[in-house]
């Protein structure tokens, strides 16, 4: 807490001054995935170590906590006629305190495993703020009284919305990283009125939740892992301050920060692995090759070749990802995006924070260009940086040099990972899609501690707090204790 005034306001709002006992946004304080909680359980299961279990409708959002409440979003099981819900539970007992249905004003695109309740809420301890891609933003008091609503959309992300709103200095910040008309939005948390909105024409579909950096001088900065680059915006007015190029074409992870250094991983296509990029041609050449009807576009039905670039353009592979406005035709801008996406590199980067303008030449401290996670973020905990790949491959890094300290498979965990690792109590918790939760020691030469199976899918990131571990599965929220 930066000032006595801030401390007073925080206490008034009911937010604990313990460093991470309240988990008020996605991945906890500033999205770093680290808690000061102790005595967190390591041995648990569907019938073991359960303080309480509450059955819930499905949803991928992670729970957020105050001293007394837990807030989540959810949806009914129907694939096409589903309903949207905001839910509050009693933190001590898991009893449902209230639930409200949210109207679907702008039904939006979702692909693969993404669902209609993916973004996590954010709370200030007294009020809570929810976002749905099919509705927009809405705020309630802890008692369930609606404060304001701000309908937004429709949205145009390839996989559907993934970023969660954050709350900083009285502003709700929401990055809208989409293929048409991308922007960054700030909304007054008290009134729900727009404070500022900045266009970001360099951005395409993305799914990363921002973090905040407060330099020694100047305004607080919103750090957004965007397509192809990390960009810093002023929290005051959204002004674009500085950026570093070289990120993957499609960002999903949340950055880790330590002092003046940021760490972020990104993955687009398998063909974005260093040294395996697919050669492409300019738009004029592409028209000569593919534009059979000579209408000045490359259509979905005009890709008939068998070369590597042809395969990337096929409708059953990448075409729709390059077709920004989903009209079935690639124009010159779409083609430029296609070329940029294929030229990008997957990897993990360490970036020095700060500066003005394009800082690429001087800000990149190191890169790791071998395979990185599709979705999970890194976690920097007790001086070591960690990331988990699909199939349960856990890597630990020296954050100063980027050197790999250890790489190994988590015992009994071979599934995909959507939840991000979290660090607490000298250990890491890692949850795979199939509900296997692995616990390892938090050190460079990490060691397995425990493997637990929940017999239900897990997409939400677990939450450690006050000697408890909250885990949301497809069908329930568990509160585990020792």
C-alpha cells in the first residue's frame, strides 16, 4: 500500500492488508500468481481434505475472494441456448448467497474449448465487476444489488474473449484485442461511465490479461502482451508509451514482473518455432497464385495447392484466423496479417521495463525459443521462473540469464494445461485439464511433493489463501484444507 490514505480506503472496503490473503483478480495480486498464504494443503481429493464443496454451473473463470465472499461467473450447460450467471458464495461455508442471470445481448464467436464465462471477475472488497463477451461489463455490491451496467460488443476474437478485466486506481481496465477495431478501455468503477478509450490498430486477436507497473517517475502503466509486441499504456489516459517487438502472433498469457524486468511467454502456430517459419509471398503474388475469379481477393474456395503455404491457408487450418472480418476473403490487410503471423516466433522473453517508443533494440534481456505453453502463464516465485507445457513438462529458469535449471515431466500428469501455475508456502500448484493437480517444491531443482486427482476437468487457476486452496472444476468449487 502506497500511502496512509490508500491503506485507509483499503480497510474501509474490507480488503485484507495481508499480502495475498484476498485474491481479488485473475491470478491474484497484479496477476502474478503468487500468494503469501501458509499451511496450504498438498494432499487432497474429491473426498479428502474437503472443508466444503459447492456444486456450480460450468465456467472457466477463476474465483476471486474478499474477506467474506467468493465471486464467479458461469453459464448453463446448453451449447446454443445457454444462460449467463454471476454468483456469490459465502467464503466460510461455500453457501450460495446470490445468483443473477445476465442477458445475452451480443452472442459472440467461441472456438475450441473457450466458453461463454471465461473472463474472471475483479473485486475491491465491497463491489464486484463482471464481464461477458455476450453482454459487456456489469457491477454489483457484495450483497448482490446491481450498481451499473455497460453493454459492449459485438467482439471479433478468433477464439472468443479470454482477457479478464482488472481494477486499478478506481478504473476498470479491459483490453479488447480483436481482429477488427481493437481498443483499450477504461471505465469509472463508481459510475460505469467510460473514462477513456484508445484505438490500437496494430493489434489482432489476443487473450492476455494486463498487469500494472509503477515506475519511479511518471504515471502507472498498463502492460499488455499484444500480438507481436508488449505495449505499455498510461493508466491516466491510455497514451501509448513504449513497446517491445518480438512476441508471438497470438498472446494468451499474463506477464510475470520482478523489479524492472517482465517475463512473458507466447505461442501461435507450431510453424512459429524458431527456424521453422513458413516462407510467404506478397499480396500481389498471392493474387496471381490464388485469385481464380480475379475479384482482387483470395477466397476460401480458391486454396487448392499442396505446398506448405497452401496448407497454412486452407479453410480447415488457418484461413479463418487470417480472415479478420470473417467474410470468407483475404484482402491486402488480411494478407499482411497472414505474413506477420507466419513470421512470428514462439517463445519466452525477458524484457527490461520502461523507456519511450520502440525499445526492442535495447530492452530484450534474453529469449527462450524452444516450445512454450499455449495458454498457461509463467510464475516467478522465490527467485525462480517456472512454466508448464502440455503433457506436463515443467521447466524452471534462472530469471537473470534465462538458463534452464531443470526440465522434467510431472509424475502422473500428461494432459493439456489451461490453468496457470501458482506459488505459495514454498511450493507450486499445477492443475491440468483432466483435474490432476501436481505440487512441487519451489526451487530451481524442483522435486515432486504430491499428485492429486479430482476426477473432473479443471480450466480455472487455483487460488491459495489463509491455509486453504480453492479449486474450481467443471462442476464444483472445492475448498481444501489440511
